[in-house]
C-alpha cells in the first residue's frame, strides 16, 4: 500500500471544517432548483390547479358564492356571487369595479343582493342580514347597478370558486369518456379556459329532448338510432339536486310568512286514513292498521318543487327563463329516499311511486319479494314489468331499511340498504320521445305534476325523507335560431370534435349557444358549438380547496380574515 503524503492527510482532515458549509449551501440550492424543475414539469405535463370562476357547473363545482342558511328550516346552501360588480377599497370608500373579473379580488368587497335569496328547501325569503357571514351595510360610491341607494350597500363575506386539480394530457394516452368533466380552451376567442361536462364524442349525433341526452353512434343519424344516454350510478348519485328534504322541517309551518302565504309540509296523507299520519316532525309516522298513503303535493304557493330551478341561481320563484313566454319545466327524473321502519308483521309491505303521468314507475317490496310496474297515463293501471330483480330477504317488523327509488333517464333503480336490487333500463330512442310528445299534446293530463307517494300496509315510520331531481338540459335559441344540438336541431360531430354542456344548464354558456369560432379554427373548417380535440386540456378530478374558513371574524384584521383553513369535509372527487 502506498502511503499518502503528509500534507494530503492534513488537507483531508481540514476539508470538512472549512468547505462543508459552502458545499451544504450548494447542495441545498441544487435540491431547490431540481424540486422547482420537477414541480414545473409536473404542473406542465401532469397536474395543474385551476379556480372555478363561474357557476356554470353548479352545484357540482362552485364559482364565487355566498354561504346561506335558512332561518326557518336550517337548510344550508350556496348562492351565486356576481363577480362583475366587485368593489375596491379607496381610502375607506368602496368604489365599483365593473371590469368583468373572473376571480374574486377581495372576499370583503362584494355586495350581496338582498331581494332574491330564497331557500330551495322551503322557499323562505332570506334577508341578507341573516347570512352567516354578513358584514353589514358599508359605505360605497354610487352603485352603477342601481340596486342600492348611493352611499351604502349590503356586504357579506364572499367565497372564491372551488380550486380543482386537472390531469393534463390524460387524453393523450386515454380516450375521453362521456360524462367526464373536462377543461378546454373555449373555441370562440381561444383565450379562456372552460370547464364543462363531456356529452358527445367524435362521430356521434346528439340531440337534447326534454332535458335528456340522445346519442347515435358514428354512421347512424336517424331519430330511431339516437338512444337516450344514461349516466353510470356513481355519476348519477353525485348529480341529484334538492327538491325537498324533510329533515329540514321549517319551524314556521302553518304560520303566515312575509308574503302572506303559509308554508305547509308538501307531504300529506291521502284518502280516508289521512288522519292517521303525523307530519309535524322530521320523522313521519303512520299509526293506522290498514293501508295508508303519504303523497307529495305541490301547492299553488309551492310551485317551485320539481321545477328546473336551483338555489344557487336564486331562481326559485322566477318565471320561465328556460322557456320564455311559457310555463317553467317540470322535471320528471326524480330520486325518492327514506328510512322505512314497519312496526308490525301486518305492516311489512311498502310501495313507492315516482314520475310524470306519462312515465310513472311503481316499486313494491313485501314478503312475496320485489315487483316493478309502470304506466303511461293516470287512466291506466300499473302493469308489472319483466325486470331483472336480485333476490332479497323480505322486510321484518322493527327493522329499519334505507330505501332509494330512482326514475331517471327512462330507467328505474331500487336500492335496499345501499344494495342495487332493481336496475331496469328499457330501450328508448328519440323516435319514442317524439311519439310520446305527440301523445302528450293530444292529452293534457300528460302535463300534470309528477306523482310522488309512498304506500304502506300498516303502522310505520318514515325518516330522512328526501326528494331530489336530475340535471335538466334546457333548449335555447341563438339569434332566433335553435341552439346547437337542441330539440329538432341534432348535431353530428366530426372525427376530432367533442360536445360539452354545463351542469347548471340555465346559467351555462356552452356548446348549445357558441355562435362564433376563433378565426384560426374557422380556417380549418371548425364549426360553432363544438370543442376541437386540439383544445382539450385535461380532465378535472379533485376539488382540493373548497371555500375556506377564516381564523377570525373580527373586522379590519385582514390577515386573520383570509380563508386559509380549507373545508376538508368538502374536498371531493369530481364525478
């Protein structure tokens, strides 16, 4: 072995003491640079964060919004905040900033509209002072909207839109699927990123009829070829929108409200046994020893139930925005849920009825098993269907069962304690839909309100009684012409074309109404209303930062008022 020179040994022994600090700094800088490169690469090619600017996908994804809680029934919901009219603080006076901002500039400087915040559960008018994050009447310059007097306006703490994660370039290796929530460059100006739900794929022909989607595969375009497009169960479960939840029973039931009307529970007993029902509590009880029926009744002052309205939009009592000059649309695609507890062996039978008169399903469960039946008019009896039904144990007295019955997209599903027992999906085409509409116009009874009721054979309780509706895609006109892919105006997509719609159909600017095309795309023969494949940016998959919580509610403590605590309970996968 060759011995090292003495000076080499000395030099080695001194290196850790003299050069190590600098080497450590260099290593740290290198690590930071590598981390930044990896983070930027990850952002550019894998996942990127976006903020939802508008409510076009509500309630699936929220834009800027206010939190609201009904003082009467306690139902909490989100209501839209108008970002077009933000204020900025100029030496203590708020001045309007009407600059089409797409993101909330300040959580404290957005006025809340006092006149149209209505509870979607019970229809109560909620005064802005009752908002849980109300700030008060604050000084402003002249309000250019004219909704407030000069000198002051009502303000509430506003929340920014959901922050989401998007898988970029996913579609470079996987094909897009119907019902994906996609992010893309909007095709009119090619400037803004839009987020919508993917409805139709290349080569398909699509048409919107009565709020439902009809699709024909490539090479087939006739109405008999366009079949109704049904959503997978996991997506459908995420898209139900509230009609009424009896867990939030108003405290003023039966008493006159500010508008002079009294709120009464839409659930009531039917027939001679009606007096045996008790609807005064959130858990409904029936103490009769014979069959009884609880029905959902839409009264004249509660007409918003089952209409195509949404609390987020503040349109609970509005007239026909989705059908100018005509009545608002009744939604027949419904979800009925309850926890049923029979009290005796003679009461071990339950039936649920759901749907519009022209498409009404009935499910019955008793000791004999489960039976699904259907009728197409009030004057007809229910006819049993040869549906595929999974075997299930008969109900037993004293046990509670969570029952879910869906009539959606011309199909029926029945769940017992979360188990899918019936999944009936008959063939249904655009041709069938048109024939049904002709029959409906010939018989006005087809336009009656939906039938929603529960039949029992004896004493029982019905808890957690909920009624919800499906998305309803509205028909629109653009410059006096039918919107793209609307009823009577089907759209056939090209090889590299997609069609997308917003979940909040009444408030969404989407493929139905885009009437211009970015010039560069126009040169390529791209048509209005479609999303070119080259404009797809990725798939939205996770809400990582919903509306946050503040550390403090004290005013003028700006650092503590920032919503820096995420609502972990509302973090969710995007369906």
